C-alpha cells in the first residue's frame, strides 16, 4: 500500500498561506479596537508590517534544515502549530500576572516559538534536540527587539 504523501510544493503553499493569514489576522485583531482610541495613532499597514515580520520569523526553522529533504515538513508543522504556541504564551502571561509579575521581558516570545518548534521537530524527526530551544531563543530575542526596541 502506497503512503499518501503531499508534494513539497503543497506544503510550501500551505505554510505561505497560513503565515499570511496569521499576519493579517493579528493586524486586524489589534487594529479594530485601537481604531477609535484617542491619542493612539494606529495604521493597519504599520501593524501588518509588524506582524508580517513576526509571522515570517517562524521560517527561521529552515536555517538548520537547509539541506534536509524534510524542510518543507518541518516548516509546515511549525506554521500550523503556531496557535498552540500563542495559547502557551497567553497562559504564561496570565500566570505571571496572577502572581504579580507584569513584565516578562520577552519570555512570552520564546514560549510562543518554542511550542511549535518542539512539536514540529518531534513530529518530523521523531526526537527532540537542542535545535528547537536555540531557534526559540533566537526568535524571542529578535521579536522582543523588534516589538520593543525598533517599533
């Protein structure tokens, strides 16, 4: 019996579409409530640019997978499990706020990236190595600097 395997082009397409959906969804989610606020100048295109960078930053998972035949699988599983990472980051923020810690200094970005990176590596490679942890740390640092320093 032949295993049903999707072509790599389909996986790249799914990854691209979902990345764009996340960026547009996040921009729209933040734009709508901020639109009518006084003393708050928010433009949709500025938010979209911000979230496009944060969404495509998940593609750093391809750096260690440059020559691997499973790169499209790792990317697709990473992108499809981003909502699980967002949920974990929200749990962290709510738990930290519940104990009186109101600034996590970018830890939420690391957690948000670590969950999809771990799930993708475990699913595709069948093991967990240091790679997802390093990638999550890199993602967290870049996202924190982009969100707080350059924004």
